[in-house]
C-alpha cells in the first residue's frame, strides 16, 4: 500500500543457499521472526526499501491530514469537530512515529520531507482525491481507515523492529478512526433524504479509489515477492483487497447504501464477493501526479514547510543563544 | 540544513516502575523536547515522568558484542528460577 | 435583567471565546511549521473546545430556568449570528503568521489562567468546578505560548521583527479583557463572577516580564477596542461563522 513505486532493487528471489553468509544469517533471522534492529547487519536493498516504504507510509499520514483537515472548520456539530480534530491529530502523531522509525535507518526526517516535496517520494494515492461533502469524512474513516487497518495489522509482525513497534502503537489508536467514520455514515443514512443521498454520493466517489489503495494486481507487482521474503510485506495486494471487500459490503448493506459496482455479487462457491474490473489507468495516473488533488496537496505541504522555516530557524537560534549564555553565566541560565 | 536535533523519549507511567523508551521526536532543545513529548506521547494521559535524551548522546552496544556481554549469564543457567521446579504443594515461591 | 439572564450571558462569553479560539487553532491543522507544533496546537484547540462545551452545557441549563427550555450546545454554536456572539475581539483575529498566532495565544492564556484561578472561588459550584478542570489545561497552555513568544522574540532578526509586529498589532484588543459591564459587576457582586479589573495588574506583570525576556518592547498605546460582549465584533467573525455554521444552516433540523 505504501510501497507504490518502491523498487526493491532485486531482480529475482534467491534461496538461502544462493546467499552470501551474512545475508543468509540475516534471512534466517527474518524467517525465524526474530526482529531486525537498527544496528544489525542488513542487505543494503532491504535498508533502502524499508526507508522508502516507511517514509511513504509517514508521508501518507501527513498528506492524509489535509483532506480531512479541510472539514474541521465546517464540522456540523461541536462533538464532530472535536472528534475530527482528534483523529487528524492522531494522523500527525502516526506520521511522526513513522518518520522516527525511518530515521533509525540512517536518514533524517528533513531529508525524507525534501523527497516528498520534490515529488521523488510518493504517498498513498487515496489522498489525491477531494473531500467535497461532510459525508466524505465519513467515507474516509469507514473505507480508507478500514483499508489502512487491514494493511497495518499484519505489519505489526513485520521483520524490522522499529517499524513493527510503530505499527503496534498506530493500530492501538486506529480503531476509533474507522468507527468514527462509520458512525458518521450511520447518522447520515438514518437522517434526512438529502443526508442519505450525501452518504450514497460519497460512497460512489470513494469506493473505487479505496480498492486502488491496495495497489496493482499481484501479477503486476514486481517487487512484492522480495518484500514478502523480507517480511516487510505480509499479505498480497489482491488478498488484502478481497478481504476488505468481503468485510465492507455487509457494512454497506447495513447502512442501506450500495457500492457503485453492478458486478459486485456474493459468490457462494468461493465464499467471497465477486467484483467488477478496476480502472488501473486511473491508479497509474494518480500515482504519476494527475489525480484531482496531487498538485494542491503538495503545494500545501511545501508552503507550510517554507513558510515555517523562519519559525524553525528562530527556535534553533534561541536554543543556541541560551546554551551559549549558560556556558558563560550558569547562574543566570538556571533562573528560567 | 538547519534541522532540529532528534531526541529519544522515555516515559514512566503513573504506576510504572521504570522509564520506557516510547520513540523519538525533533525539538530545538531539551525543554521543548519535554513539552513536545507531553503532546505527542502522552496525548492520552499515558505518562507522568518524562526523560528526553539527545539521540546523539546515546551509546549502544553493537550487535556483535552481544556474545561477550551476555554469554556469562546465559551459561549460568541456575540463575533462572525455572531451573528449580518446586513441588506443587509449596505456595508463594 | 434577572440574575439568570446575566449569568447566561456571562457563560456565553466564556464559551464563545474558547470556541472561537479553538476554531482559529483548527485552521492550522496540517499547516504548522513542524509536525510537533501541529500536534501541540491541536491539543490546545481540543482543550479549548472541550471547555467551551462545558460552559455551553451549563449555559443551556441556566437558559432553561428563565426561557422554559435551554438551547443545545450546537444550537448555541451554530445558530446565533455574529451579533449574538460574546467572545473577546482578540480571539477572532486571523491566524496571520506563527508570531501572530502565538502572540494572540499568549495574551489570551495569561488572562485565561488568571480568570480561571479567580473563578475556582466562585459561589456558583458549577462555575468553580469547570474552572478547576480547565485551570489544569490552561496552566500548560500559557507555559507553551510564553515559551514561543520568548523563542521567537529572542530568536533571529526576522522572528524578532515578526513577533514585535504581532505583539504591537494585537495590543489594542487586550484592554477588553479587563473592562467590565453591568453583568460582570452584578455577578461579581454576588461572588459568582470575578472582578475583571483586578486581573489587569497581574496580567501586565506577567506579560511585561515575558516580553522583556523575549527582548521585545512592551507596547504603550492606550487605546483599546471593545464590543465583543455586546455582540459588536470585527469583520473577521462574520466570515468565520459563515464557514463554521454552513452545514447546520443549509440543512435546518438535520442531525449530524
């Protein structure tokens, strides 16, 4: 999900016998589910892939604050406003935990942010869609957070210690996110005809992009096999996507709204829902930068960063001045 | 780049016995690191006592050292309570 | 006006200032200068929003005593026009840059802390209770905003200039915090509200001390803007309410 366009650098999977000794020892630890920690030996490709995957996950949290933050000032009740602020704040925190995990791999947060701003690093495609109504906030919590949870829970078992611990922390806080989204949808679906129509309209616009969140079909996911061997990708795209659909359709039935897919149908034989074809051109375009909000999202983040430079610089300057004062006048510095 | 340094955060919760490492964050100095830690890592009133240490100030063992530092204890297996099975009838031991 | 009407109005003043400032802080989400600040500002916004809701809850009960029924927190927040709002002019001022936001926050926090401390001694048990709870949060708010005023004032030449402009520009909205009207006087006389003018000297002392440490000049202008508690606001409030109230007004009667 966050590994969109992450090149593992591996051409083909190798068996233990084909690996040099250090790498074999590393792979055996991974196979035995012993965590890899920051100072442990690891293949350079593993390190690079992880940096890219974790940082893209972090970028997704940060950029993800924008479509939802868009409705904080317009939340239709004080309770919803408070809940939405708390949710978006959680996302900032998740971004922070993930940047911290990435930093254990020898890269700084500022470097990662620079890669986001230059367009070199990606973030989850879903956040390039606009939030046009209050119902979109419900749809995002219900569908997007639902998909994210589906992806994140298995990652709690991933091979890299700091990433897995960050995921555990994130998952603890995440369950309320999906529930708050579903609760919004439920309130709308039980409300006035306009509110119910608003909910249906949001589902119409967010369903397919949510399915695309899980990434391209397995057959086209060149790097998945290596990531799976390294245990930084636990379940396949198609598997996660199918689970998500199976879990979500009954929820929509309960709400009384329908997914915009005429081919969506329960298949008794397979025990799963069949579904219609996904427009992969749309996903590739969005990932390439042509989604409805890509330019705006990036501009907003770049602007916040650039306009905040004087603040960050001032804080550093003050810290340095104070340290210098403490060095020359210890008594005065202790007053504060 | 004029980057804020990285700090490691340790929190001892209300009924906890020791400070636990909870993660890291960026801040221009220790005082701000503590304030930020309160906002980031105790948003749900999880902690009471906060320690912050600049990441660059931490010295850690290297993985290859694991053998030398911990081997002696591993070989003295009688130090582990499970080495001495107790009769079932004996309680509180 | 009966005492209950005065009390109702007084509670709206407390609630509205908290709500309007929370709304302003909510505008920063996703746009802060650094991730840690985004989180911190949102925390403060959430605290203030929570306090507003406590004041609205009590206001609603008080309104019921003289009007038969009390309006819900949402009816009060989303269905009054700007003339009905009772917040300080200070908190409706736009966010501007981080210096403006911190100066606004600092001026408000110092007053807010003093006010809540006084209100913990209110003869009205409910006011005392809410104030006691809020006090814990606000003690932290003022620590943070004072810290930023100092860091930006005594940071770089640019941050110093921006901070000086900010403290100068917002100064004219600070006098309102210590001016009382009939409602304040009656309620203070009954031991329910606090004497606002008594807060002026300690406020000034703290503000001067922090501004001095921040290497900033203390503003000297004496002319103060007023009108918040009469519902006479600056042009900014109308726009803010348009945004905030849009959904409730577009879908009257709907539950959210």
